[in-house]
């Protein structure tokens, strides 16, 4: 099974409409993905909604750790529309992970870029 970035259903339409030029951020609570260097620069991953593949993306750079409150305005601009401020991120992660999350919580920051249809088809070609 390929590595993936999974999103809840509420982000489905936004993910489908995203371009393949700008960088995006995925935030995961804690340091597990960071500690295990799960996402590496250049990895091609599935972008999933409720575990169903909706597109492919390429990891850009290595993941890093940050407190939610230390995410910059540039970082926030790369997040999903509903996650563009520190409080919304903390609330989303609290609901998604079913635990208390405040703005001092550590998150693994994963930067990625969506692949366009042609790029994704080349990667999926079984003859390569």
C-alpha cells in the first residue's frame, strides 16, 4: 500500500479543485511521522478522502515539527481553507484525534504538491 495523506470528507471538494502548482500543508498531531521519517522529500503519495484515493502528490522537503502556535502566516496560507488559523487547527486536530489539543501541541508539518493528471498517470504506468 502506498503512503498516503488522508483527509476527512469535509475537504473532498477543496482537494479536487486544488491546483498542482502551489504547496500544501498537512498537519498531523504529535511527532510519530517525524520521528520515523515517514515522509521523505520526493515521495509520491496518495491524497485520500476517507481512505479513498482522489489524487496523487509529491512530498516537498522533509517533514518538521512545530507547535501549532508557531506556524507562520505562510504556513497557514498553505493549509486547507477551514484550517487557516491556529485555533481552527487545534480544534480540527482535537476532533480528528479525539483528544485535548491546544496551541502548544506539537504537530508534524508535511509539505506537498499535488500532481496534475499527466504526472500521476506516468507514475501509475506499470511499464516504467
